C-alpha cells in the first residue's frame, strides 16, 4: 500500500520520528536579527550569522516545524545548479555569472564539510550528478548544456555516449549523458534537522508553530506576539505567497515524488547504479531521482504544477498527491528502468518551491529598512540556500566580500500576473512542455520543438 502524503517519505523514516516540538513564541520579544522561515535558507543564515558574530541575538520563526516545507520534501539533490545564471550573464556579463557558478561549485563541498564538522549524519554520498538524454532532441540540448557548463568554468565535467552512459546507470533508451562531480545525494530532512540542532547549540532561538502574518521594517508579527529587530529576513521560499502583500511575489510551484520499496542487491546489480549519482534528464518536463541510503529509488517531477490563487502555499499543504500524478511518476520510473515494472511504490508526496517571474534566484537586503530576503531557487535550493545564506550574512554584517558582489545580490524582478492569468499561464506552459516531450520522442527529431521554444520565451525561463 502506498502512503500518500504525511508530509514526505523522509518524514516517514527514522529522521521523521516524533520529537518534542519547539515552543511557540509566547509574547513580544526582541532580537538583533529575526528570520522568518525554519528551512534551509533561514537556518543556514542563522548558523552563519552566529558563527561569524556569536554575540548576535538571532531568532527564527517557523510556522510549522523545521523541515515542514521544501527542506523536508525535496529530492535530496545537493548540486551546483543555480536558477538564473544565464540571465545574470546577460545582465552583468559572462565573468560575473562565472563567479556565481564557481561559488556554487564550491558550495557543494562546503555543505558536506560543514555537515561533517557539526556531526550531521544526512546520508550524504558525493557521487556527482548524471544528466541523461533519451531522444535525439534531448541529446542536442545535452551537448549544448555541457558546452555551456564548460564555458562557465566547470572543466571537470565529463560527456558520455550511449554505451558509457548505460555502463554508469543502465537507463532504457539512453543516448548520452553529462556528469558533474559537483553533486551529492542527501537525506534532506536529516540535513535540516541536524542544522536546526547545530543552530540551537550556537544559541539561536527557534520558535516553531509560530506563523508570521506580516513583515515590516523592524518587526515580524505573529498571533503570539511581535518580534522586533533591526533586521527582518524573509526566508520562506514556496510559502512566501501566504504572507501579507506577497501573493504575487514568488509562485509556489508544486513538485511531486514517489519512492519504491527497497530493491534487492541483484536488482541494483542489473541497474548498474553503483556510483549513487543523483539522476536527471534533459526533457522539458524534467525528472530527478536518487538512490536512497536504504536502496530505494526516489523519483520526482512536476505533476499538477500549480493550484489556483497560490493555495499550495497554505497550511493545508500536507504532501498528499493526486493518483494521476502517482501513476505518471510510476510510468516515468518504469520507462527509465523497465525491469522495475510491478515494483511496489511505498510513498508518494508533494511540496512547493519558489519561482520568481524571471526564474532567477536572488538575495536582497535594504539597509535603510533592514528588510532582506533570499530564495526563488526554482527547485535547486539544497545547495543554493547555503550560498544565499552566507551572502545574506555578509550583507547583514556590512562586510564587503566576494559574495556581496555576486550578480544575484539585490536583483529585482516584476510580480507574477493576477489570477486567473497566473493559473492559466502556468498550466498552459507545462502542457506545452509535456506535448513537446511527446513530439520529440515520437518523431525522433534532433531539434527542440517550436512549441517548447515558444513556451520558454513566454515563461521567461530562458
């Protein structure tokens, strides 16, 4: 039987065992920095502020529990992708975007190093990222993608043909792949829970079950009281739309996952997935997968991409996934690995990620008001949140560093369209991408379809 919802598969493992909740805020309070959101961005920001300036009074306000949002639901890809790099190259020049990419490459190993330093056992395996093409059009995009990564300085990336790809992971119909060492598999919830504990050891105050209803200069307002601080940092990612005045800032995009039962050693031998790379593809409606520490496959994709009026950002989002999406992801799994037909699917879940209108992650701080934010990772937040948090730390402390000159600092973007245009646009976009994938697979064309190119232009994605 498939467990559908319950926040995520990660919560259903030992890391998600019941634990005493942290106390809510119980009245007005003060701090030097108040952070709204107890996920990766908020906790990494708190961690780096306290390690750099131990005397700072840092408070984190979390509406549910640490790891309730994307930090406890994602696919466990700790990798060097950063949303908006090409756009930043257009705006600020290739060298500026190259510096951003280099910082992201270094961030992967920095997260691994910090987890080891803090004794966080998050099932990390540094096996890299394998991105696969399964049609001629995907292969053309893969080669262009590989060349672009080399141009942005990733000289240690490797390009594989069909034979070498299937020797690395035996994927049906694989015609090529690109592998980067800048990636690792993680158990995302173990990472965020370990990080929260590390923050508390440093003296960070974390209040759970404390939804913030309004953010303004000098204060974060909740039903339990107001925390006043010179700096108020919004780190709410896909839940941003639930805040007052933020309905159209970042779109809460849904992403869904399933996990198999543990697979037998002989099955793994047949799949040749011994390197435990995290796995993705070059489809327009792309997938992402990992081999978990207990030898399951966890695989995800978009499913139903968006709920009307940004409802997925609300408190009702407990991870349940519609049956059609579970079926679609199961079909996707067996298309990659036909020998897994009939394999038990034990868990299904969904979550939301933050998408700015131009698909560019960013970090901002207004020193006059003390208001700052970081996010908009478009699904690449496991590592990006760490770099964003270090950047936000330097901005708060007033330090001029290499990080504060990265091109994503103080990037501004227009708001999403009002409803119903937002809902219609997102659903039309993903319908176009799925149709483009079907056409490319059916026709064997070596070119990206005009439909997908149009969708990219309309969405602002490329």
